[in-house]
């Protein structure tokens, strides 16, 4: 799943720029059709390790407007 996350974050950085506001949705919970099995690849919550790595990737790609909640949930200092 992190390969897809990196590809999307890279696209955001390249196509929309580093000032694009980004919320990585650590609170994501599958529901509806997703939880019903129609989309098994997203029918689970991200692991802590996946979420922390997604935040790290975003920062490495120069995305600097990450939602404060995303940073706090990943244990990254706000204002970094």
C-alpha cells in the first residue's frame, strides 16, 4: 500500500506543488461498500508504521502543509 501512497504524494508534490494542504487521514476507517468486501485492498485501517511512513514521505517530497493532526498522530513536531 505504501507504493501507492508514495505515487499519490509524488503526484501531489509535482502537479499541485509543496503548498498544497494535505490531510493523510490517520483516522480512516473502512465502511459501507469498502467494509462489505467490494474493495478489499482498502478494507482495513492503515497500520501505525504505514501512517508514520506516509507522513515521512510527504515531508521528504517537500510537502509542507500537512494537517497538524496528521503530524501529531505520526509523532512529528508541528511546525517542522
